[in-house]
C-alpha cells in the first residue's frame, strides 16, 4: 500500500526540489530606472512625441555581475520586446549606475501603452540575464488636444472657456462653482486645476467621472470676497497621469457683486499714478510696491491682511500673494504692506499690460472680519534695471576696518552723462561725477579715515543713479560690510601650503590647511572657526575646540578653486563655549596662483584603448572607446567640465557643462560611430575644460591631451558561420513553423553595420547592428520549400558603404516533414471512463501513457479525468470522435489542478491539442529526472467554443520528453498526440 508521499509515478518537484535550476534573485540586475518616469509618472508628448528630438536615459545597475565585453540592451515590452538602446559594458562598471541612451523617436515609433522595460545583459559568451521589469506608461495624447494656435504660448484655444454657476453671480456666494466641459482625450487620473483670479483648486477624475459631460470645482466664498467686487478672471488647465499639460483654457470674466454698504474703502498704492489706475514698471524700476489700507477703521490690536492678485498680459493668473498680516499698535493706524517687485513685474507687459487687484480684510478685536473694496490697476511696461556696483577690494562682500582706501566701481553704461553714487551706512557716502563716455564710468574713492574706519563693524548698501536728458535710472543695490577691528593679541593665521604668501593650486590639490600659532588667548574652553574668503566665494569651517599650543584646521579644495588667480583672506574667530563675545584675529592675505596653460602638473585625459601612448587601433576593440579623466587638483563637487575630442576636420563633444559630483577620477565614452568616420592616420586630441568656480565655459581652464593617431585601415574581418539553434545535429525539422538564423556573438560587428542574411535562396530582411543583432526569422514557407534538401545559409556585412567578405557558410538538412510521425494517439475508440482526484487512481492507455492527478498538489474540490465523445464539429485532425477531458462534468467552477502524463517511451518531439473556455492553461515538458525542457508553455484564455491550440515541446539537443505536466483551473479538452523519436 502506498502513502501520499510514496507515489512512484510523480516526477521531482520543480519548486524546492533537487532538480530545480534557476537564477538566484540576487544574480539578476536590478530593474531599470528612468528619472523622467519617476518625476512625471510616465513618458508624455513633450518627451517622446513626434516632435521630440532628444533622448531618454535608461539607468541600468548598480550591479556586480558585469564582465568585460557585456552588452546592456534595453528591451521595450518585456524580454521579447524590441531592443531600443544598447551600450558596451566592462567589469569596471560594477557597482555603478550606467546610462543607456534611448532615442525618443524609437519610443514614439513603438507607440503609446504600458510597457515592461527590461535590462537584457548579454555576456561575451552569449549568456543572457534579464532584470526585473520597470513598468512605464507612454501617453501621446494631450488632454484637451494639441493647441491649435501655438503662438499663444500659455493658452490652448481648443479648450472651452469655463462656466461659472450660478450665472450671473448674486448676493449669495456660498455655492459658487467653476464648470469645466468635457474635453478631448479625457482619461481617469486627469487633474483639473481651476483658477479663480489666481486662487487655485484641483480635482482628480476617477474612472466613473470620465463619462460625465462636465465637472464642477467649488470656490470658497472667503476667496471670492478676498478678490473683492469687480471683474474676476476664471480659467483652468488639465494635467494627465504622465504630466502632459493642456495649457490654460481661454479665460472667462465674471462680475463679482459685493453690494456691501459697510465695505471698507479700497487700499491706496503708493507707487501708482495720481489717479490710482496705473503702475509703470519703467518708473518703478527695481523697487517694491507699497500698499496702504487707508481709512481702515481699525482699532488697536486689529489684524489687517492684504491680498495681491492679478492677470498677466498673456492671460495667465499667477497665484495670489499676501504679505504677513499686521496688528495695529494704535487706533486708526495705516500700516504699510510691501509687495515684492517680482510679484508686480510678473503682471507687466508692453502690449497693453496686465491687471493687478488689491484688497484687504480687517478684523477688529472681538469682531467679525470686514472686507475692503478692490483696487484695480493696469501694470504696464517692463522693469528697467541697472546692474549693481561693487567694491573692488571687497572679498566675499567684506572689507577690513584697517583698509586705507577702497574703490566703488560702476559697471559700463549705455547712456547718461552724470552718475551719482550713494552708500547707506552709519556714516553715509554720496558723490556725483560727470560721464564723458558712458561705457567707461568713473570710480568713486572710499578713504579709510572718512568712510571705512568710521563704519567698522557695520553693513553698507551701495547704489548709483545715472541721469541724462529725459533719462534717469537707479541701479540694483550692492550690499557689503566693514569688518570690526582685529583683536591685537590674537596671532596672525597662516597657510601651511603658502610660500611667500602665494598658494600654488598644484601644491594644494586637496585644499589648504590653516595654521594658528600658539596663544594663551586661545583656550580649551573656546570654539575656533576659520573663514577663508575671496571674490569667488568663502568657506567657514565647523567649530573646533581651542588649543593654546597651536592649531591646524583643514579647508576643502572648493574655496581655493573658486578663487584661482585672486587674493583671499584668512581670519579666525575665538568664542567661549559658555557664551560671551567673540574675538577676531587679524586678517592674513594670500594670493592664489592660477594653473599654467595646459599645466603639466595636471593629469590629462587619456584613451584607455590606446596602444602604448598614442595609437588608437580601431581593429583592436569593439564598441565605444573610453576616455579616462584623472582627478585634477582642487577637484570638488559643484565644478563643471567640458570634454571634446578634436581632429583637423571636426570635433565630437563628449560632455558639456557636466557637473562634478565627487572628487574621484571618472570615465566618459568616446562614441564608436564617430571614430568610424575618421580616416587612417588622423590626429586626435582631447581637450578638458574645467570651470573651477562652477561658472561659464569662458572662465574654464583648458588641459589638452597628447596627440593620438587613429589606425583605421582595417583588414577584412572574418565572419563566422551563422547558427540555427533549432537545427539538431545539422538537421532542421521540415514541419517547423519558424526558425531563427543568428549571427554568433563572436562576429566582429560594429554599431551601424548593415547585415543581410540568406537561408538557401531565400533572402532575409536586412538588419542594423547596435553592435548586437536580433535573430533573422526563417518562415514556415521557406522551410517547407526546402524539405528534403541541404540548405546553405550565410550573411554579409556592409560597413560604412563597403561590403565586407561573406561569412562562413552553415549547411543544414531540412527533413522531409509532412506527417512522418513515429506514433500518434487520438483517444478514438477508447472506452468512456474517468478517474476522480479523490480516488488517487490513474487512467492507463496501453503503450502510450498513464494520466493522473499530481499527488503533490492537493485539489481543493473533486475533479475528474475522463474519456468522452466530443460534441462539437471536428477541426483538422483534432476533436473528431473521442477526447480526453479534465475538470468536472457538470460544474465548471474554476478549481486549480495539476495533471501528469507519464509517457511509456521517451520522445524527442511531442505535439497535442488543448482547448479551454476562459482560463489560461500551463504546459511543461519534462525529462526523466523531472527537469523542464525549454520553457513553460501558456495557452491563453479564449480558445474555447470549438477552438484549440496545438502545443509543441522545445527541441533541445540531448533531451527527451518523459513527462507532461498540465496546470489549469478551467475544464479543458486534450486530443491527438503525435510523437517523434
């Protein structure tokens, strides 16, 4: 008698059994990463639409499984989806996040939908590892449709203007709604943002909302009253799931009646014209706007809140701005509220201008709020700003009190004949000078006795005014400070790396060290902080515990790098930890030298694949070359670099204004496609430009590599024979419906190669290498046409317009095909009978197989395996006469069940038919040890109603089928087995 655990006919388990063969989860790369998807929820029209000319960076890794020669390929649509981008990977990429460029046009060509994006890592030996997938939604439809008039950059005239309910507005403002009409391309997840004169409210549409003819957004009464009586501008826009934007709808003007006899008078705007109707930005310049709630009736302790709203010249409505509320300190006080210049300038324009609305709300102690009337102003013109002056001797906007003289420098002007300088300080400065040449305005001298020393320890603000015939303009302010006098008994600091007051950047590659001499005025109970300052920026160290024996404090490379070729100051302060006044040391002055032109002490970029020191042989490697950039002196986060490869006839930009994110050496790819365009013996030079201050390329220092010689004369490569994986022992089954012709991974293909292949006399569609290549497809018709013949297959590579020698040939014999099966079985004439999942029995079919329920997988409710006549019409060779059914004869409830076929003989090929009404069926072919041969087959739902699918095993050399496992929930039909040895 057998127990449940002693069933001899059951194969070893696939899950957890000894026969399991799978890639461990941590052996696979992580899912790809796309920053645009993280930021926007997917990829939209602007990123991958028909007019998108850019690319998407797909990040693969970090992973520790890369080896030299790996190819990282991005498949769009699961492991069988098209390859949209690839790049060569090396072992040094382990642990790094590697970008793979995917052209926006490639994604657009595939179209909209939700796609599983997979990193396929192809090893040099041909092994393939797949990452888990990243689900990416591509949405190319814009909510509301495309803007029919792109000249109005912020408005989409294709949207209907919003409606306001009730219309017109009455005295009751408690139930006001903005109504948005149904629009083109509406979908669940769309976010509608409605704007009531700048106050914005958002709703998100659900799956049931999208069927509605319109959508309502409620507007709080308090916000309507804040805008006040008069015209309010109402509009809306839509953002979809991937942040496609409809732009703003044409706006609707609504009159807001607030017939409140108790309404407070409208506020006064100090900078408006005398009629209180216009603000001219040309006159306002860089100044702010002052709002005065006159005659507000406020009592001591009253709260007043001002609201600034408006409509810009282009019809958009910036969000309202409210400065901090103010409390009145006495009865009937008129406080002043400042509206920043930027809020005002946002409404201006030269084609009629925008409109500003200002109102306020007053709340007396213990009383209800009272709203004011609204002040409406036109905002015209554009802001006119003169650049700020500067103090030439200031380092990080400070000058020492001991300085004998300083100079206020005025930038070049375009007009005017007089300039007046003003410095607001405890002891102010004013002076005026004529300008004979506005492009060379005069400087103003600040003496130590008259201005610097009297203002020691104080801030100062400098401006200037330029005047001329019918012209006057004032500059932006320049704020600086005069340091307090140094404490004489603290010693002067030094810099360890300085020689005679000079700091050579090549001698201080990792920064500098401030040296503080021994002093009894520095105690362990003090905090010591060092400040290094220059015109490019400053750095202040963290507090360190004082040491009377002397101290050395490190300062990072960034501040030195920002002040190349400039003077810097070094000063430290000593502050008691327990509290008390800080003491400042005297200021030490140093000069930071600049790098020499193409400084030999700075490591130059090199091409890793170069032979010796100067030859790049394109025949010795595939894929991109790599440029190794060593760490340069003073390398620091925040710097920018440019990298270019140049020849006498052109250049290739490798990096443009790319930020430095660390202090280590790095590599950049030199594209193979560009290298392939170079002639033999071309001279190539790499140029690295570094903006040490993080500024523009014009300020960058240049470092040029040695000259490289490109060896581009290529001996014709030898291409190995193609491979047909489905051919076993050089024989291809003539019954196959398709086969693959593959170019071996050892073939010396380059990105951009055009590859044409043939299967006998049949030409296969040409493909382009990247540098890898998807298989060529051999159709059933081609195979059938060659039955009984030996077929020779080759492929030919065309590179840069030159056709290279044809590959070595592959010869395969195509078998006769037809119906030459060694055995068949169709259940016709078999006795009608069945076995139950609860009897632990099996059906036996002599000389063919046993069928049974898998004892290792318990069936929740009773199910059956049986033979019965087929009631439908027969199809082809299938479903004529009797069939095998699996399920329940009367109840088609979905019950998970696993059924095993134990074949009496091992077969190379097996085929049979399966049908299911609604639910998928999963089929596995296994060898005698229970290991799956090839992959698990899936018959998709919907093949019922008389339809069937023929299931075929994967033919694998050295493997034969002994077991067939079927897993299903639905009741299914099985018929007509075919076997080949």
